[in-house]
């Protein structure tokens, strides 16, 4: 997705046909290769939307397949076909062929998001799981910034895509032979033989992690209990996956919360990816701007967990959206290059913080019996925000102020809507939808007591 910030080039509209300045930076991009001028200018940005549309389709399929077939095989296949699709995109003869391959890349890329994260969490000790999100965030920033360095070093878009795609194919083949399935999934399926192999392999690294080695008898007991673990997990999943529509139809408050969180997911996806793609159109060096917008995410991953606990979920997420909105509106009235970049960085930091907190907030708002389903709805809806993000570069051709105004309105509305959600800090997770209304009534009673 982030490659689009560099490979597209300037979309040359009808008003640019007689201008030599408007399109001077399109060399080595798909705009110049496919001659996307005039009425064909919008095709360049649509390729990014096609990537996001593919991601929406993949998000409906691969999470289910990873539960059915295993995390490892889905990760390997998706990584392999993302690389193959990338090579196909690099070799595309026309914009339509390129768009199809970008759609395929987006489709398979969804298997490289949640699936490896789940595989990792299910394969490491419980005490290390709290660091997983931080590590994943830092690695995301590293990959984000590497794209900028590669784009600077490799000017031609075909070579850039090929250079980033071939390693994925190689790594996928290596993973097929060396990457184990997660222990939790093996226990879920009751695969005693593979569980024993997994635990014996883990014993080899016990000294590295300063953990105790499992004895043969303990391994045997674990394997014998795998069938019971599998039965309990399957029963639990059946409870969690049934009745989502029924619960939504019979609980108006649950519907309201779901719709608000859906909007927040769309808003944050739209603003986050829109900021990243638009960074190369800011004044100044586009590579430096892009890198800075990636590096500013590091503080968000470090401070978000602390501020979520200090301020509370509702206040923190609302303030983050408000800070982003104020920064965007400020940029409209101030034309100073340095201040514009500063406001852009503040906005990216704020929206990254909000996005980080959103996953925690949604987990605590939705009841257990519909939690997976409702969060799934939110993440799929968020894909439409990333579909809209590339249009920002087109809107900029109409007026440079419009992208900032769009971002500001989206973020400002998100700040207001968040205030309609309940505070969940230090609250027990609700198990059933009727507990939502009960907790809200308790909160209202507490507020009355506090003011009286």
C-alpha cells in the first residue's frame, strides 16, 4: 500500500495538458509508463483503491481459513502470492492488468496482518505477550521507513515493485520448511504428534529464554489433554460465533456502539493512509517527509498504553481525534512550510495513538458473545476508509485546502462521537449484550452520586 506514495506519480488532469510544470515528477512512475493524462488521470489513484478493495475481500476470508486450516499455511501462502502478484504488477503491460494484480496483492496481504500476529501470540510465553503489540508496531514503522529508502534508491517503479516482491517469495518458501504451527492451534486440533515435536523443539531454546525445560512426562500429559482442550475451545467458539445478528437486532445500544466504532475505524483508516499517501505531495523533500511521518509513530506505540491507563479509553481516544482535527484545520490558514510539516506530524501521531487505543477500546466495549463478530465488522468497514484514502491526492488537484478540510472534519466528528461511548477503564468485560445497558445505568448513577 505504501509503495503507492512513490510509484503513482502526479495525476495529470485535464487542466494539466498544456502545462509542463504540473507533471515534471511523473518519470519512472505508472503515470508516465501508461500515459495517464486527461480523462485517464484518475486510474493511477484507483490502483491504490483496488489494493484496499482486495484487502476487504481478503479480510472476509483469511481469518476464517486460518482458523480452519492453520495459521502457518495461510501465512506462507499469502506471503508467496503477495510476492507473485507484485511481480505480475511489475510486468503489467497496461493499467488494467496492473490494477488486477494490485487487487490480488491487497487480497492476499490481509493474511500477513492478523494471522502472523495471532501465530506469534499463540507461540510465546504469556509474560511476553504484552510486548507483542509494541514489537509489531516497531516492525511496522521499520518496514514503513524502508519503503522510503528503497523508493529513493530505485527510481523506476517496475524495479521497485520487483525488488520488494521477490524477497517475499523467497521468505515464503523458507517459512514453509522452518516455521512451526502455533501451539494453541495444534492443541485446538488435538494433534498430539505435532504438539510433542513443537514442545521438544521449544526445549532446545529454554536456556535462551531462561525458562524451565518441559520433562518427557509433562509433554506426554499435555498431549493427552489436547483432546479435552480442543473440545472446550470448539464449544467456546460456537458460543461466540452464534447469534450476532440476533443480538444486534434486539439490542439498540449495541447497534449504536457498533455504528460509532465502525465510523471510528473508517475515519482512522482514511486519515492514517491518506496522510501517508499525501506525504509525498507536501512541500519539501518527499522522501524526508515520508520518513518523518513513519518515525513519528514510534512515540505513539510507546505512550499510548500509558495514556490509555492515565486518561481512560474514552477521553484519550477523543482527545487524539480532536488534536488531529485542530492540526488539520490550522494547516488551512497557515502556509508556512515548517509549521505545515509540524502540524502534519502531530496529526499522524494523534491518529496513530487513536488507532492503537481503538483495538483495546473495542475489545472492552463489545460483550464476549459477540466480540469477535463486532470487531470483525469494524475491521472490514475500516477497509473502506483505506479505499477512500487515495482520493485525497485527486482532491488536492481541485484545491490544496480540501484534503486538510476532509481530514479535519472526519477527525472532529470522531472526537465528538467517541464521547457517546462508555468509559471501560478498570471495568470487567461484559459477557452478554444486556450487561451493556446495565453498566451504563450504573455509570449514570455513579455520576449522580458524584455531583450530589
